[in-house]
């Protein structure tokens, strides 16, 4: 019996090649999209989930209460980890880390820059980064120790075995002993690093980190087995009160979050984890469901629309004794067969498209051909999709009355027609939402890329202030300004795309001591405003003509509002106990992502600091030449460090990597959804024209014009699209406005976006059905009226 079912299914597939191709290709494209998204979602969910002790690993974050708000941050005091382990008996291990540095190392004559940072002695006891050589107990417990990755060991020494016990020079100032070599960090780790220096060195280089009122490192803890995390979290809440007495102006609390949840839920709103990349996981998952629904709707529509073609077959089978349950199983089996063919095509397309998908999403997802679970999932997808897409057609076809069928009087009911129209409306409802989303996301990304930040990020590069460049900065500046292509030079402690340091240690005349106000702070060199091309609202830039500028300050307009000064120039301002005066007011400019509002900013003179970057503005069109000459100068003045640089505009773009990925994918998904919808629409248009062949012939005989017939055949589909537009408009408006709330600075969703989406959908519909409608309208009425 099964063999006969397969024969019938195959004959129907071959007999209706065009409709079968539409069904299979539509399902295949929908499945391709779903599989790619599934692989991406799996990758996102797997981040930091590879640690053996993941159920006991937690990141610690702070809730700070000041300025009538609750602020959350993952930055903590640099001595928190050791204190937590001493005081809270439920904590087995604790570590501080600072990752993300790019540091210079030298071994022999080889000089390389490697990514990494600092970590406490418990790091390798907590996290599953296997050691190839060395011991987890001693890898980072000595001030002279460093642990490096397999990659770094091979780069410098040829192999992990050869690296152990060797000395390597860090930043041309400290020699470390390589005590351990760890396996390369896996791709599904949230932080990538190739070296870890012991925490003693960090505290030595940054003595401020020993203070309880200073925050920067990240703190992680590992609970003892069978420990109640809720109880530990309660113990952490007021832990800091012992070391930093709360006041009406400021207090802080600690809390903890599971490590494998931190990557996807890193947005701290009102001091609590509230979203983050998990929102993109949800968004992509919804898109995958949308496209699969559209593909399944195609199948249902085309199968029910062509049901009359199989009416006699069903009638005969019922007469000879076939019961409805048998027919239902047969038709669902046929749907599963088509779905199986679609899955085979989808599996091939995924393999072909995965490199492109990885390039867009900036991932390194591998095709899981060798994973049994992947093929098991595909088998499940085949069965579920086949059952969903074939269920209604099976129920519909098996319900035919054999007497009416064999008399040739069977007709599709009004209910069936309404159901098909409802499915078309649902298809275009989903497609229009994707079109609106694509337009809004594209406009927001364009807004971000072209927004006036208050400074000119073009033709500006950063060079790290490291090694001998620190002491030879004045020489570098004087020599570089003589070179062609160099316009201005200054120095700065944080790149302008993201000022990362803030302080509440600021006071001024009349400040309410019961209110704690946080200022972002940055230190700069002379010519800062000129190099950045900032605008002054009042006052002046720092100048060598004023010796007292070494203790004076610039603040921005937002900072001025918080001080309450009406005539600020020359007014007292103090930061960290250093009393000075305000010499200038900067017009507000963006120094964080557009997700955030512009904060109060204080700028101090730091011409002689030993860290940060040298900021260089080049002449338009001469950047390449300028980089070459600067590189040569850096190698002369700073031979123990490789010359590196960053472009300001590219660093700004990195702040919005997620948005750029979302924009590209939304374009692709919207196109795919529309394409699948159009395939189904084309099939329905062909079937509708076929069903109305005699009607069209009669109308032509009675004098109907080609234009009126074209309108007749196209109008029904246009009406369905318009209905879809009216339903999709409020839904898409709500969804996109909610998404835009992630940005403090964003576009408004204008009315024309929905009008444009509707016009696009209608035009696509017209283009899709026009050929078939015109063909039917131009058909010779004699052929139309001829009996079959």
C-alpha cells in the first residue's frame, strides 16, 4: 500500500511540475532561512556554556543609587574577588579580570601585539580553558608569571613545549616567566585572549584599583557545590557597606548573574539585567517562524486550489472503499514527501550559503554535517513541516462527496475560497511587517552613520601612546607636524568613540552635597579642540600661554546644566581634590554610542600622562601618505613597539556592528519572504485564470476589453494585499517603535514608511500576477469556450 501511495504521489508531482516546483522551492527557501537562523541561535546560546562548572559560575555586577536613579555596571573594585572569597563561605573561587587589551610582547628579535589582560590566581580553577603545559594551581599565583595561548606560544617559540619556562618581555618594561600554556580560546567564548598576566601586576600598575570607591575590573565567582544561589545573592546585596559607607547621596549594592546568561542579557536597566543580544535571538527566531509560515501557506494554498484536479481520483477511491483516515494519511504522506525533497535542497543551500552568512553575521559557524543531532533535527523539521503544511489540504480533500465528484458537480466552497484568501492575507501581513522592519532598520543605521556627532570623525587616526612615544611625545608631535598630510596632533586618554572613565569626585560652588552627580572624564593634550574640530559654546581651549591651565577644566553643555552656573567662565571647579577653574564650555558632542544620552563631561589637561592615544588629524585625501610617514617616525622613536593605528570612523562603526548585521539580514529576509509569497501568488494567479477560462471567454464575446479583464483578474489579489497592509500597519508600528527605544537618539517612524511598504507590496503583486492575467485576458475566446 505504501508503495502505491508513493507511486501516486510521484505521478502527481511529475504531472504538475510547475506547481510542485513552486511548493518544493518555496519550502526549501523557507527551511534554508530557518536552518541558518537555528545555527546562529545555537551559536549565540552556546556562548560561555562550555565551562564544566557553568552552573556554579556567576558574574558580579553593581547597582549604584545616585542622582535619583539606579545605575547598573559590571565594573567592580579591583580587590573585591579576594574579599568575597574570605568573607562569604559559600564562594569556592573568585577572580578579577580585565580583558580586551592589545599589548606588545618581545621574545628574542620577535615583537608582536597580542590581545589579553590580567586575571587572579583562581582563573584557571574556575573556567574551562585547558592547560597544555603548566599547573592550574600555580599558573597565575606568582607576580612573575604569565599564561599564554597555544597560538601565542607557536608564534614566539614554535610550540607550547618550547615556551614553558621561557621569559617574555611585556610592554618593554617587565619580563614575565611563562608558567602555563592554555589551549586557544574557543569561538563560543565571549572574551577572546592570548595571554593572561597575574593580578599582582595589575594592582601594581593601577594602585587606584585597591580603593573600594574605584571600579573597572570584572569580578567572577564560583559557588561551592549544592550552594543556594539566592541565599548568596542576598549576602552580596549589602556586602560593600562594610568597606564603603552608604550616604544619602550614594550607595551601592552587589548582585550576581549566571555567567552563561550574561552575554545575552548584559543590558542593565534600573540596576538589573534587562535584555541585550537576547532580543536579537528572539527577533531572528520570529523571522524564521514568519518565513516558514509563509512557505507553509504557499503549500496549503496551492494544494487546496488545485484540489478539483484530484476530485475524481478521490471519488473513485471512496467508492471502492477508501475511508477518510486513509486518504488523510495519504495526502499528509505526500506533503511529507515534498517536504523531504525541500529539506534535501535546503541542506545543500545551507552548505553553499553558510560562508556568506558567516561573513554577514561575523561568526565562524561550521556546517554540522557530522552531528547526528543536526540530521535528527532535520528529520523532525521534515515531519513537522510536512504535517503542518499538509494537514488542511488533507482534511479538505478527504471531505469530498464521492457522488458529487463522480457527477462532475464538485466546486470549491465559499469557505475554502475564504480560507485561501485568509492565507494570502497572512502571507502578505508577515511580508509587510518585514518590509517595514527593513525600511526602519535601514533608516536608523543610516541615521547613525550620518549623524553629526559634534566632531569630525573623518580623516582622524589614533596611535597608541606606548613605549618611548610617551616620553618623546613632544618630539613626535613637532616632527610629525612638519610632514606632509598632517594637519593637527593632540593626545587623549580614551578614544573619542567611547570615553570609558567616569567619576563622582567633582564639586563646584553651590553643589548639593546630598546629590551625587557622575561626570565622564577624559584627559587631553594641547590642541584638543582644534584636532577634534569641536565647537566652543563659551571660553577657550587649553593653551600653553596660561600656566594655570594644568589645573583648569573644560566641561560640556550638559555638565554646565548640572552645575547651575549662569556665567561659568572662571568659576571654581574641583575634581579629585584638584581645585581649578572652568576655562571653556564645549558644545555637546557624542562620546558614547547613540544608545545613550550625552553625559556631563569634564576635560582636564594631561599632556604628560603615560597612557592613552595620540590623536592625529590628516589632510583630506592624504591619509595614506600621512600614515606612511607617521609609521616611519614611530619606528625611529619607538623601535621596540610595532606601529599600529586605528581609524576614528571605523572605530565608530564598530559600536554598531549589531545594527549593521541586523540591517543586512533584514534586507535578505524581507526579500526572501516576498519572493516566497510571490511564488505562491503566481501559482494562485495561474490557477484562478485557469478556473475562470470560460468566464473570461464569455466576457470577451460580450465586449469586455483586455484592460477590464486584466483589472478583474488582478483586483482580487490587490484587495487582499491592501487588507494585509491595514492589519500589518499597527503591528509593525508598535514593534519598530519598541525596537527604537533601545536608542536615545533615533528616527521617528513616519507615515510614509507604511505607505511605501504598501506600494512595494502592491507593485510586487501586480508584477507577479500581471503576466498570467494578461495571458488569460488575451486568450482567444473560441479556445476559452471550447469544452474540455
